[in-house]
C-alpha cells in the first residue's frame, strides 16, 4: 500500500506536483497515467525518497521508505532505464545491489533468468539496448522479492513480446497480493494492464478510480444526427450540458446527450431524422478529455476540449 | 520468458536486510567490477616501483655527494614517485564516486540504502583500505629493489624510526590525497572538475604561492600538498625545509602538516555528506 498526503514538489518557480493525495491498494495493478511532464516520475521519485517533497508526505506500507530496515524487500523500483554504471556487467550490477541486503548470488541468477538477460548478463551495461536496460531495471526491482513494486514506464523500449511479458508479470504479482504501481503515458497499455487508474496532469490528480469507471465517466458519447431541419432539432435537444456542432448537409454532432434522448426530443418536436449514430468513447478519448487542459508540452495547436469527437487517431497517437 | 516464471522461493524473511557490513561488501564489489580500478591501481603500482628504482639509479650514477649518503638521497626517489603516482589514485578516487552520478548508478545505490550517508562512508572505507595497502606494498617493493641493487650507495636503515615513518607516511600521504579527491568528487559530482581541483591544488597552487608577497608566503605551508607531504620526510628534512622559508612563516612538524591535510579532507567530506543528505538525488 502506498499513501500520499498533500504531496508537493516545487523546483524553484515551477510546481511539478501540486498537493496530490492518493492511495495505491495491494492486490491490484494501479496505473499512473498522464502526459509527459505531468509529474509521474517526480511522484515516484518522492515515494522512493530520492526527491524530498516540498510539502506533504508519502508512505509505503505505513512508513517512509527510508525508515525500512530492509528497503529492497519492501519496495522494488524501476525509476528510469539505466540507473546503472555503464562500465559494470549486468550481473555484477545486480550482485552489488544484492550485497547491500545480503541477498545471495543465487537470487541474482534467478532474476537474470526471469528477465531473459542470461545471454547478456556478463556484458557491460554500456552496450545495452533500451529494451535490455529496461529488463535489467525490472530485474533490479525484483531482486528483493518486494511486497510493493513501482515501475516507471516499464514497457518503454520493449519489443511486443517484452510488453506482453511485463503485462503478465505485473498482473501475476498483483494477484499474489502485492502492491503494483505502474506509470505510463500509453493509454492502450493501461487499459490492458491496470485495474485501477490514477490520472495526473500538470501536477494535479484529475481522476482516480477503476479503469472502467473512468472511461465511462470521461467519455460523454458523441452522437451524429442527420436531419432536414437542423435548426429545429438543435433547439429541441439544447441544454446546459449539451454541445452541438453543425456540419454540412444537415449533419449535427451532439456531445453530452445520448442517442435515446435525441430521438425522444426529435419525436416530441416532430423533426424527421435521417440518421442517428452513437459514437462510443474509448480510453484514448477519455484520456484526451481528461488531460486536454493539463498537457504540459503541446506539439501544436490546442486540442478543442469541447468537442472530443473531432479527435482523430493521429492526434491521439502524438 | 514469455510466460511468468514461478515466484521466487520464499527466503527466510530475517536474512535479507541492510547493514553497514553489507554496504561495505557491496562497495567492495562495485570497486573491483569496473575496469578503471585495475587499470589505475596497476599504473600507480608500476609507476611507483619503477620510479623509485630509476631515481635511485640516477642518484647513484650522479656520483658521490660531498658526504656520506644521507636520508635525503635514500628518500628522494620515494618522494618523487609519490608525487607522480598519486595522479593515478586521484583520478581513480574521483571516478569511484562521480561515475555513479554521471551514469545514474547513484539512484540505484540510494534506493538500496535510502539513508544515503552510509553509502558514502562505505565507499570511503573501501577506498581507504585499498589505497593504503596498495601504496604501502608499492613503496615496500620499491624499498626492497632499492636495497637489492643500491644498498652500498643508498643504505636504507629500517631500524631508524624516522626512515620508517617517512616510508609509512608516503603511503599515508598518497592515500589521503586520493581520499581528498574522492571527497571533492562526492561534493561536485563531476569527474573532470574534481580531478582538476585536486591536481590544481597539488601542482599549480604551490607555484602561485611562491610569488614573493607576504600573505601568500604565510599561507604556503598550509597548502594541502605542502603540508601533507611533510609526513613523507624525516624530522631533519622537515626542519631543513624551514630554512628556505621567509622569516615569519609558520613551521609545521611532520604530524602537524599531515593534520592540516586531514583537516581539508574532513571539511570537504562533511560538505559532501551534507549535500548528499539534503539534496535530491
């Protein structure tokens, strides 16, 4: 269990994490989702005691990380690929870490095998690919057979087989009752892996709940309606929660009302409908809706927040 | 690989935990598992032994002195060898800590030992022992070779406590200078900067302080290299050195001089420990 209370980190003028509170429960995979620069890594570094919070506190299993007699068996962390001396071999790196806790070399060889590093274990880490570096980071995290795992972007640089392996591994570890806290900016990966989501943007928590619930809550379905009398229909379905975008040829895109509500309103106003199509939401859409205001680094023009249905897959892929 | 491997067999929960002895073991492994260690120590060893032998040969070949050969002639090869050989240890000591910062390894180290300062102490102790033992063995081997080939012209009286202290002091001085480099490395976290600071203090500052200006001259005996190297000399040599000082300049005995060097080390090390404890990793 990880508990954060009013956790804040400021670097000079810039606030990276702004008074966030959350709880990561054991027994399930909790995803930590947010755009680049949202404060995910900073939060994880504060959990591990690498960065000192400007305000607030965070505990793991009820105590600050630094207070544990056996930190590596409490928490295993992958914070960034290659927090490793490039001149040392993978095996010697793990041996040096294991030695701090008296963990035997037998366990070192076990995690090397588990992470598929056997063939390269004696090679110097400097020549490792991003994927091998990630595997070594995961091996370090597993070294102490910890009760809690914190993995920052663990699938970064992994091949599809490695991604699948990480997904199965974290689910398995959670099923054993461990706490698993996993960050990513890849929504599809989170949809497949996480049971619970904490969404962060610009240092604020913007959603915290089960994955299904977050998708349902954040994707107000858009409905496409075609009618010969768009003005009359627009007047009939208008409401404070409803946004209507007129298109060419009597086409309307209605955001904030269900297909049933629009059909009923049309019938009541005696407006003919030629088309009534619900466009279902996805996690991508939910994510873009949630974080549209919170993106720190934009690659181009602002995303129109009132009309998420106009988001195309290419925009999501950025 | 593609499937999840069986969970790690449960180990007795009491065996795996952090301790200072285990941190020492970890730092010992870290020290020997990067190539720079073997390289730098070999260079130091070869340079020290070779220079002691060659300079002894040079002293002998340069013909008889005015009087019988004294401690000056016997010890000179060791002093010169220490001045050059120490560069290898200065570089190695700085890299032992700055390498962790430049590669990001420090974050792994501090995750394993989140109370932080024991990591630096463990590293410090490992370096101290390795450097002192290697320096002592290198100087002993140099002395052995010197006596094997040049005992007639350069009699090394190991029964003389002054000579013994000078040889032992040479190893002590080299070790302490290297540890000063380690402390600067831990403070500035940058390899080139740490090495430049220490080599600058050892090789450049003494030249600067030779400018005949009273305040500089008065500080000269307190420079780390000048103060510290008094321990590599006999009392007679130290006292002879005072003669060359301008009047009014402090006279430090061998142990006083060495204490000044240790004081520099303590100040820089404390600053490094404070920075390690306070700042984000």
